[in-house]
C-alpha cells in the first residue's frame, strides 16, 4: 500500500475490522482515543528528543531508526482514523475545510 494509491476509506475499513474482531469497540470512546493518541504522539516524539533539525531528518533516513519511527507514525495515524470513525468526523472533509480556513488566515505574501 502506498499513499498515492490508498484511499482513506480503505484504511479506515481495515482499521475498523481489526478492532472489531478483537472486540475493542467498547474502549473506543472519543475521550479514550484522544488520550491514546496523545500517548502515541509522545512515543513518536521520543526518537527526536534533543536532536537538531538536521539530525532529526537524518534519523528518518537511518534504517536502524526508520522502522521504529514508522511504527509510531502508524500508531498515531491508526488512532486518528479510529477517532474519525467513532466521532463521525469525516477526516477528508475536515482537512479540506481546515485548508480553506488556513488559506484565509495565512494569505500568500509576495511570491516565489
């Protein structure tokens, strides 16, 4: 699966099925999911603690660290998709609406 060819709906469906067969839905309230998300974001932060910007970029390309970073990124994304599913917020619509707000809030000044 690659970002360029994978639909958000397909990811959400896979995540929904994974949780359903394990009987995890009772624990997936918006509050619990946001708390788990905050924990996972903390785990994603850990490999970058005290690194410079250049060092953090290098960490993403270091095979020894990349898999662990990717695992934490996947955990964060997984929980975001579960939150979207259980809150009824369509993530694609939310991102599109937020981009419109951001374009108004941060207009282009000058140009390249």
